[in-house]
């Protein structure tokens, strides 16, 4: 009884649209005719689609890898410094995650501005550039990933920091007595103890990054020449801007398999955590 | 204030029977302790009286009324939990008065009752503190205070002292007894600690595997246990059980333990056991306090034997000695000056006036 | 909650003599060195926002040193804060965020209470389902939702598209699952004896919820509220799709669609708007950092 509003909300505004999008994907552009897998076969024949698939995967995997790496490294540094200051540093380093991504991406857009780029201004002192941050294919891909890493790394930092604190200090002392150097301590103590959190955070971030919209949309709108489009932005372009709702729905449906696999693994890990506790 | 009665009460979880039909009459003002090992059904029984568990079969009566389907709040009971279950966001006073406030008692009366209970429990100074700021013993008092202000028909205690350290436990035990002497509310108290049971109870209910083994006053349980389980459960160190059989010895009745050791039974015991078949496998039940060092002036019924000690444990006022008889481990309590030493031979005396004889197969005390 | 308790104390490292302490001093120095580097990386964009927001258009187009303000001015702030349009965005955003928080709490707190305490048929499945729903991203649902709203609008004649209040129905799909999930965690950590004590004290389930569970799980409730607010405030895709008229826009969409006029980028104002748009979450974060972080880590640690 108490869960009724929850069930209605999920059923009506999550489950129904999810199923509905499968139905939509089988219609033609004016949504009057059933075309079966027509939209999918159409997509398969388009180079842009395969490019988006490739770009989404590269984008998500690269961004998550660097978020995880930076998060892990910074978490260790923060963990190293004494308590009171630790709070301050942690507070400062989490700021990117707190600012609404649409707002902070605007700042990046301005930093990358073709004529006034503050980065290029700085780099010019070293005789580098000017770099065409968002206009050149390779640099544009680099830029969207950079911004995503900037936005997401603090989340990893916080999760890892929480995990680091949960590792009992005695384990490190025991390892030190056993003669482990700092690298062995990370490899044999820290990583195994944090494995679960690392897995959950990574998978979770994989979903979020894979489905990202804000950053790419604001930074490049998919350009130059669709070279930075990922599923969400391309679905938006085709479905909303191009008014081909069925095709847009088909595009976004391609996210499902990857999301589902990640979700299954997360669920397994979360349940495992629950059982351990 | 009221009496409590259980009639053939059964609790079944899926296919596990936690409580297998127990009958119990608790008189008004009585302090009853349910004691037994974990999983014996004592807590389930208490929770059924509280109304926190449904009963599968049977009847529970409080003050003569069947309360099987009465919700806990209408049973007029109060309960003290093992982890105290104090509301962490409320002060001591708010914790104690929560039930009264829910029932919309007048403010003045609530205040009066809280003040009175706080005075009784000596927590008047703590009344505005939060549970977090209290020690374990203080929390325990507040939990009792919460029960007292309600002025219920029955107090229910669910292992209230098991989270306290040993010293505090003794102190709170005395406290609980004092409170009961003042308020005289019918009390059902669950514990796994037989010392608590013995010291607190008017009558003790020993439970095992969902059944009642024996109901009796602490002295009855100690001196006249009905079963091997009760005999072994009550008393510390536990009663020794030594395999033996009865033997006729020219008109007298002997009890034979080993080829070398056999004792003549004192007349009172001999008369009681005379009718038993001589072939039965029996157990001699004797408490450690009835095995001590031998000395010159032994009373009638006290028999001596020689053994080799395995281990000795000096306790200060006494020394516990451990040895084996017919493969059974036996413990005795001797004077610390009797010279008991690990691995040394010693002559000990067994007071057969306090012995029990049990049927090995059924575990019933004969 | 555990994070809260731990963070305040932090690791206490005793200063020992000998090589051990020298190692640690060096580790500490290197840590600070790298932390400063990372802090520069992490804080450059927001600081650059601030720097630009204090510049006049003239100074920006003069292309002087972008990292320094030579003639600081508040004119961008004055202009935006007196602009009806910008205030409208701000108002829309605030209304949406606050009301979504209320709706979210009304749905997820009772649901979490039921899922944490009442074992009914399918309750475990539902709890798992809630968690899975949380993993479904907005970019998967915006197209079917758009079409659904259009269809409902056609059938009933009620205007849904291009109205800010439609977001009140849509945003809870993002906030409710996570809030329910973390509240289940917080409620489940309340000992069972506490509700039994309340039951014996004569509390109904509603009284148990409002007078025991909610106060005891208050840190969780605050964390969930912060989460719901920041998600609603930051959401970009749904309002971009569902609202178009200038008076219906929320802040993120409003700044991007109205301040960017064609190719004329008034960067001073855009940065000012972005900073003002980032302000509410930042202020909440500054004051309630511990709750914010507790909510962040709760998803994974409250398995």
C-alpha cells in the first residue's frame, strides 16, 4: 500500500516508456506504418551509426578508465594527509562533481574557445599551438573525454576514499611487518580490500558515461562532422531535432545491451556486499 | 497487576516448532525467569506474551482475559529489550514518556510519573540527556524506567543484562530485584544465565528445545532437579555425571563406579533406590561442591576414594580439581590448603547424602 | 552515516622517530605536491568562470591576459539579476527543484519504510527493481517520454509539452529510485527492537514512521533531499526536450538557449549565469558537505 505511488511512478514513467520505445522503434518516420526492423536495418547500413557505436565505446571506456585511475591516485594522496586538512582538500576536490555539468561545461567551452581560448593563451608562452580544441576531430574527441574525466573523477575519489578508510590500519601494519613495500601493500592489501567498491563504482560510472548527454551536447553538439557523437546526442539529433522519433528511439535502444550487462554485474556485486554485511 | 497464564502454547515457523505446547501459570506479583540455552524457545515465549509474535496454537491469558489477538499496545505490558531499544533522538524523559504521550495522558501526570520513576531508578540527573550520552548501565535504567512509568500489568525482560560487563551485571541484577520489591509488578524475565535466574526468580522455568523441563523455586531446582538437563544446567561448575550401577552387598545397597570404587549408600538413599532393577545403566549425579578433600572426621554417608588429578584450578577461596572416573570427567571443589597438585594422587570424599541417581537412557532423575 | 563518523576523526598518525617518520614526511610532501596539481586541474573551470564573470565585454574582446581581471566590474551580475528573463529561469528552476524534492520524499520515504520493514509478497523483487530503475539513464527514456506526453496532450487537451510543471512528473523518475534505495538502507539499519518498543508503547505504524523512523534516519533523509535537489537542479536533457518557450525554461537550458544568441557569445554574461546557476548546489554542498558525501557513497556502501 505504501509502495503504491512508487510502483505507479516506475510503471508509468519508466517501464512503460521503456517498452513503448521498442514499439516506437518499429514504426516509420510519420509513425503511421509498422516497419518491423526497418529502422534497425537502415541504421546498420549507415556509416554514421557505426561511427557513433565506435565513438560511444571509446568515449565511455577511455573516460571511465582515466576517471578511475585519477580517482584512485588522488584518493591515496588525500588519504595520506592528516585528518583536518584532509576534509578541506576533499571538499575542494569534489567541486567539479557538485557543479551542474551543463554549467561547468560552459566554462570548458569558453576555455576551448577558438579565438579566445585561455589554454591557447597559456600554451603560446611555450611556443605550442594554437590548438583547435573543438574543431579538429582528434582534439575534439580528446576534449570531450577530458571534460568528462574532469567531471567524473571526483566521484571515484570520494568512493575510493571511503573504501580506503574502511581498510583496517592493522592490515597495513601487519603487511609492513611482513616486509611488504608500498607497492606490495597496494597490490596485496588495498586493492583486494577495495575490489568490490572499485567494481561497483566503475560499472556505475560506465553506465552514466555511456549514456552521457550534457557534456558532448554543449561542447561540440556531436561535431565536427559527427565525429564526437555518442548514442544520446545522436538520438537527440535524429529523434528530436530531426523529428524522426522512431529512428531516435532505435538509436537509444542500442544502449540497452551494454547498460543491461553492466547493471547485471552491479546487481551481483551489490547483493554480494549485502550478504557480506 | 495481573496473573499470566499460558495454555498449550505452540509457535511454529514454517516447519520448525520453536515452542512445543507449554503450560505455565504466573501468579500476580510473581517474578518468573525463563532460562535455557539459546534456541530453547524462551525468547519466543516472551515475545508471544508481548504480542510481538503470533501464537500458532493455544491460549495466552493476562489478568484472566485471552489476549491471543490483542495487539501489543492493548495488552498493558511493558518490555525491556536486550539492546535497550531506546529512541536515540529523544531525551531520557522523552523516552520514558513516549508511551504515555501517545495515549494523551495529562502533562502533569506524565511529569509526575517520570519524576517518580527517575527517582526510583536514581537517574534524576540524567533526565535531559540523550541515550548516546549514557553508559550501558544508565541506559539499562532508562529502559526500565520506560517500563515503570507505564505502570503496566506485566513487565517483560528480554535478556536485559547480557550487554553489560560482568561487574555491572551483578549490580543491575540487584537493582532489578529492588525495583521489583518496590513495584511488585508481575514480571517475566528471560535469560540464558542460570546465575541470574537463580538470584532473581521467585520461580524459575527451565526450557529446552521448545519444552518446559521443570518449574520450581531456585532451591527446588538446585536440590531436586527433575531431569539430567536441569541438573546439568543449574549450578556452576556443572553437576558431574558418572556412569554407575546398583549392587547388593549383603542386605546393603552399594553403588559401583569402577572395579575398585564402590560406595555404600546412606540409608535414606538406599530405601529410595532399593526397588530399582540392578541391571539398569545409571548415572551418579553429584555436584562439585559435594566432592572435597578427605579428612579425619567424615560424617556418615560421606565416602572416600583415591584418584589422580588431571588439572587443578586455584580460585582463591577454593581450588577446583579435575579428574576422570569411568571415562567421565569429574570436577570437585577442595580447600585451597589441601595440597591438590596437577598430576598428583589425592584422596577425595564424596557426600552421598546429596547425590542424585539418573536413568542414563531417559535422563530422568530417580 | 559511517562516513560521517570516520571522517571527522581521520587517521591519527603518531610521529615516530627514525626512517619511518622521514619516509612519511616525504610521502606527505609528495602528496601535497600532487594534490596541488590536481586541485589546479579540478578548480580551473570554476575559477575561470569567476574571472570571466567579473570582466566587461570590452575587456574580454580586447584579449588581454585571460587569467587576470584588469578592470573588475559587477555589471554582468547586475544585468542578469535585474533581467526578468534570467529571474524567470531561476524561479522555474527553484520551483521545480523544491517541488520535486517534496514529491520525491512523499513517495520514497513511505515506500522505503514498507520495503525495509514489512515483508510482503514481492517486496524483495521490488527493492531490486527500484535499484535497477535507478540505473536506467535519462537518455534512454527521453524520446518515448516525449512521444507519450505528446499523445496524452492530444487525447486530453491538457498542455503538457512546453510547460515547466511537466518536469514535476518526469524528474521523480530520476530521484525516487535512488532516494528510496538509500532510505531503505538507512531504515534497515535501525534495530528491529526500536519499532517493537514503539509498538508496545502504543504507536501506530504511521506514528512509528513519523516519530521514530524519520527522526532517527534524519541524516539519510537530508542526504536524500540534497540528492533530489541537486539532480533536479542540474538536469539538462529533459527540460531541453520538453520545454522550448523562453518563459518555461529552467536555468541550465535557459542560459544555453537564450544567452547564446546566434554567433554572438556574450561570455561575461554566460559565465555569470553559469556561476549563479551553480551557486545553489555549491552553497548546499559547502554547508552540508558531510551529508552530501554520505548520500554519494550510500548507493554502494548500503548494499
